[in-house]
C-alpha cells in the first residue's frame, strides 16, 4: 500500500502514468540500495583507482607462482594493499572521495533512468519498433532476436551516455581526491568547493577530463554484454532443439543460466573495456596541478 501511495504521489507531481510511476518507484529503491552498497565497499574502488594511477608504495612480497618454480617478487594484492593503506592513512584514507562517488552514482543513475523514460515516452522508435519486448527468447526468430538486441543496446547506450556526461564532474572530483593522497595534498575538499576549484583553474573542460575514454568503455560494456548474452542464449536454444519447451528441466536450466549470465557477462566484457577505464582515470587528474 505504501509503495502504491508513493507511486501515486510521484505520478501527480511529475506527470507520470501509473506504469511509469511504479517503474520510477522501483528504480529509486534499487538506486538507493546500490548507492549504499557502493558506499560501504568504496575502499575497493579507492584501491582500484590508486592501482590505475600506478601508486605502488608498499614493499614487494616473495613467493612462488602457484607454489612451484623459483622464488619471485610480487606486488601486493588488493587485500594486502588495503591493509597497508589502513595502517598508513587510516579509515579516512580508504574512504577519501566517497562523497563525490555517492553523488556520481546518484546523479548518473537518476539521469540515465530519466533519459530512458523520456525515450520510452516520446521516442519509442529509436533503435527500432517496440515489438516483441515481452516475449521469451525461445519465442523469437533469429531476426526478431537480433532486432530486439540492437534496439535495447542503442537505447541503453543513449541513456547511459547522458548519465555519464552529467555525472562526469563528480567522477573527476572522486579521482582527484583519491590521487591527492599520493602527494599528501589537500587541494580538493568537499564536492562543492572542489567544483569551484576546478571551474576557477581549468574552466568547464576540467569537469570533463577523461570523458571520451569513459564513454568508449561504456559502449564496449553495453554492446559486449548484450552480444555475449545473445550468443550464449541462442546457442543454448539450438543445442536444446525444437522440443525444449516441452522439457521442464531444460527450461529451468535456461532460466538459471540467464540469471548467471547477467551477473557474469559484465566481468568478462570488462577485460576489453578496462584499458579505456584506466586511460579515463589517468586523464581525470590531467591539469589538476
């Protein structure tokens, strides 16, 4: 009942219909949860950013690769790196920049969702006609499946592009706040003062340092994930044969595989998009002084 009330109020204040209001209410809750989890796990993002910037101040360890062969030197892994960071800089060092990261997540997610809703309402034909959207993969021909994939990828690309662009200033602030730890500087403070510093010293272009490689990484991720899921799902349908609908066991396997695919696919595609993410991170500190 509470959810229905929230959706009704959102419908009245934003001019949404019932379906759009319910969708917005659901997405809002998901975004809050995602932001909370990201905030708790932020030290991992902090360490990843320092890795990308090439900050390796901690001593090497010795050992053998897979327990065999000659002794070799190894850089600390993420967890040992985190322990060293905690000893040297405390929790404040591990959570440095978390405020900008939270704002970037909320702004980027909200804008992407709003763009998607806008496209659904006013430009439903961008990427292709909105047909076969509710059908299961097994009910589609090869051509229909490809058309649905392309439409979905194009529309997600458009929505995510707008979200990334609007959130980029806050991503730049997050990276710079993490980077200033390397030199022991305190140039960038809270989000508002950091926006002022960047605008005063670099102008508008400073807010979007590293934007292009980030967009390329987003494009690779979106199209890579969609393509990978499509290939595996269609491949499974061909393996199962024309009678797979009759087989409840195979149907359950297909459903489970789809769920796993949506979780695993981004990590696989990340192998190809990661170099652009590194370039984006390095470019974010260009001109920061």
